[in-house]
């Protein structure tokens, strides 16, 4: 059973998402919160698999809420998905840096919303949709702040791990990476996980941000 926490200051938005999730046999909404401070208390109580968090809220916004969840080792199993009204919201990139697994636009189709919850619960980043790639390209369409060769941990990557990081940054799944690298999906996952460990990132979303910001991948590549 996938356990979900809904965090949004608009009751109508929460009730709409809850109604959709409650129809699914494999998903359970364990709690709802109207702001980030309330969400932090509930996430520690319920330890949900997925926290759907609005980016703009009173008291404590979605970015700081995400940062505190991602920074707490006791909450390592909680995957934050940011909810936003806009496809190209500058705050979303900050949320990804803070540790969010990805983001959803609130007018997402119901089937895509449910798929995203299941993807996040598996620990995969929501980076495949083209809108996410456009967001990253938009926000990082500037010279990299750190040269690729000088970014911490990049020089420790093997050639195959570096190749896997590039493919993750282009929005590919483990299965797609495996096909391109002519390896098994398990080996692809191993390369990605080892790269995340060496680079000190929490998940694939942060791996993508690092790949772009370090210059390993340039906006528009691929």
C-alpha cells in the first residue's frame, strides 16, 4: 500500500486529489496538512511514502518543507513531489535542489497524476515528462557555475557511471539507459546508485540538477 500525505493550503485542491487517490486500491491518504509546519509534524507521525507538497503555502513554504524532510535521515523513505500551478515555475528548481523527487502541475490528467504517485513511491524521480525537462533547461540556460571537471565527486565516477548520469539527466529511465548502454536494467540502476553515492545526492532529481549545474550536460543536449 502506498501511503500519501497531501499538503496544500487550498481545501478544494486537497479534496480533489484525495477523491482521486481514494479510488485506488493500492494508495491510501494517511493525512492532510494546510501548511509546511503542519506537514512536518504529520510526516514524522505517519512516515508516508509520498508527500505531495504545494510549493507556495503560508507559515512554511514547500521549498523549506522539502529541505527539512530531505535533510532528516529519519525521513529518508519519504519522497516529496512538489505541486505547482505553473509548468515553468522558478521555485520548482529550488525545490529539486532541496531534495524533491519531482513536480506535478495541478492541472495534470488524473491518470498521469496517479502514475506519478506510483513512480515517486518507487523512489524514481519524476523527470521523464517533457515539461520537467523544459523547466530544467529554462532555469539552467546559463553558463555552469562549476566546471564539470571540478565539481565535487565527478572525477571519482567511472566512465560508465558518468555515461549513466548523462542519460539520467536527459530524462531516461533505467530500462532506457540499459538499452542504450547495452547492459541489464539492474546494472544500469547500480551505475546510477553508485554515481549518486559518489556525488552525495539524495535521488535522481538532485542528480539531474547537479549534471546541468556542473556542465556535465548542457541545456538543449540530447
